[in-house]
């Protein structure tokens, strides 16, 4: 492969760990073919950042998130900033701007939430669109805008590409891509496609490379790591508390056995298929003392409308089993308030669950309809914005008070031991 003169790239990443991993893979590929990363400065605001990048980079990649409307609006807002540099673009003095991530995946993937034409209209100020797992399309774009010449696709696959070196001891490692759960409010099955498990060999090989680069802690990632290595038929039959042996539990134990690693974490785990063997695996001392399990609601009718496949009682029972195996473990969660049809009584069920479980971390969101999802197409968004804001504020206060109460309780127990 011919090496290039050092063109500069810059990647702006929105969203979750999955996008962070994708950005690192894209960056690793660009550096492998001769690009150099444009280092970020201490920008006062986003406009200053974008202006600097457009003037100083050859390639600017925006890795988008679409989990909420505000996330998508960020993409369109950046487009308006980019539009102020039309003259510089014509003169070749402005970076080429590529858009990738979940916003693009929702239009280019097999499961479309909206048409490509609609997306192009909203993102007309971007130069090129590609999905983060489509390396061939990305290379086509680089060639189209004369950013590379003579780069061969052979030997470059997303699953085994080098990653950008971050110089720290922690790294995220994807065990799977996509999702098949279709929670009624969620865009992920559309933006990231069907769930595909990476092979154990690929995962272990990547961890080995990361260790050589100084990594000592890894977080195994997937939209639902519990279902790694399972067939579609198997995934739908497993329930929390089952004695079914998960392939993921075996993988987790193997990763924990790597002597160079000091700490192992995993995210995300769904409550409905968190089996007994995975609960028992939490005894492993290398596994983090924090686990994140999204409950979303404490009301069974709302959980059913969300297509979450478990009850509030099952969730509470799961957290109790986890704490028996790993006393003192901290549990985090995600919660949605104002889901279509949620009454005040149903909301108070969520409040009760939060008080009972006592979460160390809680990401609380107000429901916003996402185009193309089942909830947006079939359920009326009938909780007012004012009510959603009140519920968000109230639940946040309840969670914080419960969290502080548990801290005081732990402190008291510690003092008694003294």
C-alpha cells in the first residue's frame, strides 16, 4: 500500500460507547493509510471548534447519535454552521465533511426509519454520507473527494482493523453489533441493524492488541451482551433466573482469566435474559463493582407497551440476586418518563421501584417519539411536555435522595464495624 503525505483528520463523536469505538476504528484506519489526527484545542464553544476544524483539517467526520430528537438536531445544527463556509469549500480551503453514525444508519441500513432522500435534504451541507460499518463506502468517499489514491480495500475489514491509540489503560471492546430486541421506542435496531456476534477469536485478538498498547482494563460492549453467541431462536426463549448457560458468561470468564487485565466490565445487559450463571459470574474479583441494567419503567403495563419482556417484580428480584452474590455492588439504570399512555399512577410505580432498588446511577429521559419506531407510529404521545418535565424533575429528586440515603446507611454500617 502506498503511503500518503500527512493529511489531517478530525472526528467529532456524539452518543454512546458504540460510537466511540466506531470513531476509534475509523481513526485507526485513517492513520494506517497516512492521515494524522488534528489535535483539539481548548475551544470556548462548539462554533469555535467547528470553525477551527473546517479551516485546518482535510477531513472532518461527524459520528452522529439519534437516540433522542435533540441528538439528531445536533447534526442539523452543525450543518448550519458548515453552510457558512460555502465560499471556502468552492476554493478548496474547507475540510471535506463526512457524516456517519446512527442518523445515517437509519436511512442506509436494511431497516429504514426514513428515506435517504429525506436524510439528504436535512443534511445537504454535508459532503458525504456513510454507515460506520461500511468500509467500502467510506473508501469510495475518500477517493471521490481526492483524499486518497491507490488504497486497496483488501486486508481491511471493520472486525479486525487497528484502532486509534488513546494512551490510556481502558478500552471498550465490541462483542456484537446491532440489536434484534425492538423495544417500541428505540431506534437502535434500525440505525445499527440486526444483531451480529463477533467471533471469540476476533474479540480475544483485539484484546491482545490492546494489551500490547498498554490497556489493562476492558469493557465488553453490545446492545445486549447477554445474547452474544446465541441464535435468534435461542434469544427469544431465555428469561431472567433461567439455568441456561450463556455463551457470554463463558467469554466473560475467559477474558477475566487474562493475567494482564486488572479489571473487566460489560455493558449493556438487558434484565429479561440475565441468567443465573451470569449472576454467579459476578463473584469474579476482576469484574467491576458497578453494573448497568436498564429498567426504563416500574409499571408492568408500560413495560409491556415498551416491549421490554420482563416485569417490575422480575427486575427487583434480579437486583436482589445480584446483591446476594456481590454485596455492595452498585447498580445503574436508564429510565423513561412520559411514555405514551403513562398515567400518574403508573409513573408512581416507577418512583416506588427507584426507592426500593436504590440506584447508584440513573439516566432519566423524557420520552420523545423517534420516527419509524413502533411507539411513534402506533402510540399517541399524550403526556404533555410540562408533565414530562415535572416527572423528570420529581424522579431525579427521588433518585438523588435515595442515593444519598444509601450512602449514609453504608457509612453507618462502616462506622459500626469500626
